[in-house]
C-alpha cells in the first residue's frame, strides 16, 4: 500500500511554475518531517527542501533557495512544493519522504523511512 503519493509534475517551459503535492491517505503528515528530493538522469538523489513537524524549521538547498517554497496543507493532509522560475536543470523525478523520528527536518535522505514513487518534472522549450 502506497503511503505517500506525489502529484503535480509535468512539462513546463523555463521560467514557468509547478506546484507539487505530497499526500497520504493513511499517514497524518502534520506529525511527520517531510522532505522533498529529486533525481536527474545519471545523478545522485539530491535533497532540496524539508519542513519539520509543527513547522519548527524549513530548509532549502542552495540550488532552489528563493525559487521553491515548501508548505503544509493540513486540511488536505498534504505538503506542497511551489516551484517558480524553473530552469532546465530542475528536470528530474521529484520524491517526497516522511519521518516521525525527529523534531527538526533534514535534507539528508538517510533521515527518512517513508518514500513516495515520484513525479516527473521536465523543464524544456
């Protein structure tokens, strides 16, 4: 049974925007640290953003700082990643992950024990 499901990926031109969602039907996400990761072809998985339980902290990788925003939609039991001013190098499969172990979040993939299957983002003309 899938516990995390990503959606919102697609094809967008450079400079465009997408909003990704990480949702769950059987895990209460507001109790978890949630991380967003991405993996481009031929590259290692990269942690790009996270949000802690009770929103104690958020982290952004330098590669997305100022362009991406992570937030919670507790009513919808989801975590959103708003991606603006997208660049071709943002092309990747985007994954969300969850952990109940920590009060603060991390963009290290080793901190997370629940993962979604990913959603593809293409940024191209």
